[in-house]
C-alpha cells in the first residue's frame, strides 16, 4: 500500500509565495498543510508551537513576513515582531518537532555596495528596518538550531499579492508616461517558479535524503534594473503608455512625498550553490514575466 504523503506546514500561506507553494508542494508528492495568519499569529510562540505539533510535518516553510518595506520604517516594532521574533518562534517549533525548516529571506540583507552577483558567504550589510529585521530573522533561525534552510530570493512577482508587475499594469491603464528608477539592479523572480524550486529541494532532501541544510540563494536567472523590467512589461502589454522615463532613486525619493526606505542599489544573487548541490536553477526572469502575463485574464474595456 502506498505510504502517506509527507506533510509540509506552510506559514504565510495566503501571500504570493505561500499561495504558489500550496499549489507546487502536492505536485512534488507532499501534503501541504496551510497555517493561515488569521488562525495562528506567528508572534505568539505558544500558538505556533501548537500548530506545528498538531500538523506533525516533515518540514515547515516560513513564507510569512511583514514585507511593506516603506511601512516598516514607521512600524519598527511590528516589523521586528513578525520578521525576527516570528521567525524565531517558527524555527523553534520546527526544531522541537524535529521537522526541517525552509525560511524565506531576502536580497535586502545585502547593502548593494558591489557590482557582482552576491554569494551566500558575502557579509550582510542590511539598510533600513525591513532589511535589518529580516537579517535578525536569519540569525534567529540559525540560533534555534535544527535542520534549517535559509532561502534568499528577490523581487518577487506573481498571483495573489501586491507586486511590481500588477502596479505597472494598473498605472499603464491610467497614464501615458511613467517614471521608473534605473539605478537598482536585481533578479525579478516569478513566485510560481520559486515555489517549484523549493518543492524540488524538499523532494530531494525529505523524500530522497539528498543534500544538506544551509543558506542558499534562489532567484530567476538573469538580472535587470526596474526601468528595464517595466519596459519589458509595457512591450508585452502597452496599455496607454507612450513613454517609460528612467529616473534615479534620488529623484524618486525627492518626488515621493513620503518616507522611502533604502533599497540595495545592486542585489543580484549568485545561485550557483543551490544548482551545484541540488541541481536546481530557475528560468530567466523574462520567461517568468511572460508566463505571469499570459496567465492573467485580460478584461475588455
């Protein structure tokens, strides 16, 4: 008789990546166990412990985070409670349950001071509240012990959440000219592709006993700046836009009229380690963009 599917508990299951994980995990032979934030507050250590114990999972994924980068600047305690303390609570519960842990982190832990793809061993240099609290979350995961994977990724877009692509499409339906910064570089990563990569990692590690825990970078292949990303979006879905104007980050900050958190000027992550250790590599960002655009229903005006 076929054995039961290993369970994977997913915190942050209602977000962009969490939604994609709930779809990807069953395709890799797992039973996804969603743990929604309206049922379990990750800031509550006891609630997290009880939820993980009840799920009895082979692995836990922490895709929950306070990701409003600018909002974090004025909500420091909330950002720390979710991104650092919440991460510690989930890591402790996973360790107590003897479950492996996948903790999702970010390119923001790097300051963006160098112009070559960043290795996992590169010293962290977080700037701003979001970056610092995510870095604190990474440290908490390592301190709690257990079998943990820290997956750093970047520039996420996909269904079921606020993202740059949808913002551009909305603005493109309203304006003929849009200004987009051209001095920040990264790798736009489609959540559907990222979720499939994480599910593959868990299949190799949990189901096949292959590989070892640690810190890994996992983003789409290739990189661009935000202006190039926006230009590709409007090439595929022009809307009303006639001009995509490149501007500097400084100009954007000066024109924003609200507090803007610092962003890394260069946060392209080197993903060679996960490819070498697990054979996992994601498609190029342009492929993910077109898949996402093609998946969207275009409503007639």
